[in-house]
């Protein structure tokens, strides 16, 4: 359940409450502008009032005074964005030290620091991992929007190119196609037409009306964001007549030119790529320009911007997988910004933490993959199989050892490794007929290859 956080107390009302005593007013001003109070708390957190009010303030401060001092410190770091809310008030952010540290770390990691990882040692292994990561992002992004299909079923569907049987499966296929669309157009300028094309891919075949696919929502749609359990109104997006210029402004911000930070603040302004991508994500979610699929479009847009900026590692990450672990905090990051003078720093901090966790999760998975690879290589090191199996067959055996009874088809092998049909058929046929490591059979009109329960013994018998 998501609740709208309490709006911060007003500085004007606070000053009215202390009366006209000059000494008291001077003391408040001194404390509000004290260099001892920064934009973050003692634990390095960028807190909203709804959390700050519950922690012990520094000596000599009430919670309210502590808040106003923290706000003053943030105001000194304020950087306005070229976007406005429904009331034409500017969005802004600041970059306290913890945020800047995360930006620098992510910029280093996501632009190539993992090149030496064993599991990404060659282009073929990298390509296989990218495909799996794109599938995962498609699954998790859809599940955030209500898709109920399990990960195992979804992976099978995408790899075998089976037609979706319901809306949940269609959402996942659409998300996967959208990620492939982004890869194909990574070097193209992001225009409103391209965003419409992305949205069309994401929602076609779902329960959205046909006349709302790849176009702006209409006033009659009355699109709002509510809590699913309580029905409380959480966000009413801008009116439909503002959507055309808002999307143009967002695209200009992404591509450079009118609407960029440099345009708003001067030519010397600099915005780190990951910050720009997160702000694009935020604004797409805030504007909510479509009848449905806004969250999926916003997250896909984040990937698109990051990929354009050369952050190749993003193809290996599932941001939605991390968001899915704590979806309420994702919603709260939007609400904290809206209820605190349009301070987008809350959303930046949240999403930077999400990306950081996704990178750490990737590192752990790569270590596991490297261990699995070494185990399989060790198992086959003294076997005649060692020199006869290619990297695709080795990868399949790694999977089969962990999943007895798993079935593989020519099409699933093609899609897992992006190889030709004949290459996939040759790989599987050899594993079944030449080496006896898979069991060949038929399901309907499709030839399937099944991982036997005694696969380990079969491998050893080839030694």
C-alpha cells in the first residue's frame, strides 16, 4: 500500500510561530544557516520530512527547525531543470556528496569496468548474457505492471518464440521486443515519433484500446494514479493539451539543444549521463502521456538514454528486477519529489541505489557463472568431450545439470545464442546422438531434446 507522504512544514508559518522577538528571530536564522547542517543527515541519507520528523535532531534543534536548516543547505546546491509541473513550478535537484559518489561509481562501472570478467570474456559469452538480461528486464518490467507469468514460463516462451496465450505473456513479449528495438535504434535521435513507436511495441496486443496505442491519452480517459488497495489518489498527471510540448521538451532535453540543462543554466552546465537518464525516466512517469504502459515506457526510455551515452553494461542489468523487490519505495520516490517543492533528488537517489544494486547483483551472477564454467570445464577436462564441445554446448550442459528434465528445441537454442537454425540443430543433435547427453524426442510436431536425470553420470561415462 502506498500513501501520500506528509508535506513538509512551511518556513513562513514557522517564523510566524516564533513571534516578533528580535533575539529569537536572529537565533532561528543562525541555526537555519548553520554550516553544521548539510543536505543529508548524519548517516548520509537524503531524507524527506515524513522520515526526518521521526529521527533525533541535533542538539538545540526541534525536528521542524532541523528540517528548515536542511532545506536551506539543499537550496544552496539547487540546480533547476528545464521542466515544470502542472502548476508551472520548476523541477530541480541537487548533488550532495553521497549522490555524486554514486554517480561517479556507476559511471565507471557501467561504461566498461567489468570487461575482464571471465563470464564476459568473449563476445559470444557476452552476447548470451545480454540476451538473458534483456529477457529478465522484459519479465520484471511487465510484472511491475501486473503481469503474472512466472519467470521460467516467460523465458521458455521468448526462447521458443511461442505465441503468448494471455495478456500477461503478451506484455512480456512486448517488453522484450522493445528492448530489441532500443538496441536497433541506439544511435538514432529520440524523437516524439520514436517514443510513440516504442509505446506501440510495449502495449500492442494487450487490453489497451486500439485507438490508444502509440498516441497520447485523451481527456475523456481521466487517467490518474491511485493506490490499488485504498483507492487514494496519488497523482493526477498534467492535462492532455500540454502533452505535445512536454514530450518535445523531453526529447530535446535528451538529445541536446532547447530544453537541456546547458540551455537552462548556461553553456558550462554539465549533467552526468546517468542523471539525465533518470530524469528522463522521472518526467515520463510524471507526465504519464499514454492511456497505459507509462511505467514500461519510462523504464525503457532510461535504458535507451543510458545506451546512447555508451553505458554498455546496462544491457546486462535488470533495473526492473531491483524495483520489483520494493515497488512501494519506487512510488514513494515520485511522491517525495512532488510533495517537497519538486525536488527530484529523491528520485535520483532512489534510482541510483537501484542501479548500484543491479550492478552488484550482476557481479555476483558473473562470479557464479564463472564458477559454473570452471566446474563444467573441470568435469570435462579428462574427457574426450573436452575438445569436441563448443561454447554453446558447454553452456547448455551447465543449464541442464541444474535443471533435470529441462527441454530444449532448435528454436530455443537459436534464440539463446543468436545462431542459424542449422547450427542450433547440429549442436543439439550431436549432444543427443553422438554423445548421448540429451534425450531426443517429439512433442506434437516439434523435436525436443531433454536433459536426463542421470546427465552427470552420462558425462562421466564419456571420460
